[in-house]
C-alpha cells in the first residue's frame, strides 16, 4: 500500500498515474451524469444515509425511462460511485477515518487495499493490513473485507483461518435490527469505518462498566454472544462470530473474574500493586518485603495467563506479530506514511 496513491503519484518510487477514462475510472458518459450522484455522506455515524442522488435504483429507473439503460453505462455509473467513495475517505482522513487508510488497486477499482494503525485501547500499536473486494453489483451487494493472512487480529468477528470479517452486528441500528446491508444507506466508507470500530468498542456502555476485572478486555464483551444473551441482538451477534475461540475466551475471562474478584481485591489492597498490570520489577520489589504476597500475585497472574481465558495475552501476541511482519514499530511506519503524504502537497495524515 503506497500512501502516494492518494494523489496519483509516488515521488519516492518515480511512479505516476491518472484515473482518466479507462477500465478503472468513469468514462465521459458517466462524467456527464455526475450531477445525478452528489457526494457520499459526511455524517459521523457509519449508517448515515448518503446523498439521495447516489441511489442506483432511482438512477437506473430514470435511464430506463429515457431508453438509455445499457450495461456499459450502468457499469460506468457504478465506477463513478466508487471514485466518489475515495473522495469521502480523503476529505475525512484526519477525522473519523484517522488511523485507517484504504485505496483502490492499480489494477482494478473493484479491489481495495487498506491498513489500520490502532492508536489506543487493547490493540494499541497494532498495524493490520486488509483487502476489500467490491462485487460487480455494488452497492446493491455488500463488499467483502478480509485481513491479510500475514497477521490476522484475534477478534470474535474475524476468522483466524481466512481473515474474513462479519459486520452484521456492527450494522445493527434501531432502524436496522437485523444488521442487513442496505444499498440506499451503506457504502464502502461505511465498512471502512466499521473496520476501525472493531478495535474501538463502546467502553462507556453501562452493562460493560458493571463487569469486574480488566476494563480493556471487558469492552470486547459487547462482541460476545454469551454477554449479550437475552437481548434482541443476541442471535445476530452469534451469527457474526467468526472466531469461536475468541468468544469463548471472553466468556471464560468474565467467569474467572466473577469468581475471583473479591480475592483479587484483597490481594491488591494488601500488596499495593495491580494483579493485571504488575511487572516483574514490581513483583521482585514486593518479594523483598513480603515473599508470601509476591507468591500470591504470581499465582493469580499464572491463572490469568491460561490460554483459555487470557484474551489480553492473545491480543498482545497478535499486535507483536503485526509489528514483526511490518518490519518496524507503528511510530516509524506512521512517520514514513506521513512523509509520503507531505511530499504530495499537504494531504493531512
């Protein structure tokens, strides 16, 4: 993925390109009908309705009435919609799409490549590459998103085998209780935003705040069918799960804390350290003054590190692997990316 593709040239590698009338861009005919589309939604919510002019169904009906609904023109109009998606991503690159970048392939506008740099939360410092495949009937059919097999995030909604993501639960709204893809409301930038939201769950949810234990891990219980049992969306969440091991790990983690919360509280109060975050240096210092207390902290940490309930450990492992595959840490990667963007004339990174 080259950041320079935002502006169509790459000073670092001496490459340049222009969308122009080709298989990858709208032909003059489609340009003539640009007024029929308007621009994509700039709302801060992922399910916000795009401009009414973007409805292919209405446009197709209008063209049919005019006797101009041929397959080539419809294809060109679909491509116009996709190019406008890129404009939405560029305009809001420092807003709601900050930290996530997606561009069409040089070979096909229907294949996109992206990368997300997670800057906060449990997956902090993770850098994950992904691809987006647009179907020929887009936006009538939903795109397919999959993370690179080089490093797949450990997440309930991401398949550990294929990297494919299921967004059904994340698409759920009061006016869309089944989480269905709706062509009149959802676009490519909707899914790009949802890729980002996978790593930033709503930690302010009252139900999450009532849980004991590791707050960062607890937030991901929102993606756990067990945690959501009894709610209208429970079945949707269950069907969205692609990594059953991750969902079961969250369940085991919550159950352990429910059974051991009081014991851990007593230990932390007596020792003055956090059982979850206590470092080896802190345990060594504690051992010098109270060997029994240090042994107790080590014992609790040992229980929490069991693979069947150590969700944090699985996440930390995949984050470390993502940086190994990248060949540098997230800070260095971001600086290189920003340098490319600044070389292109000031696009905000």
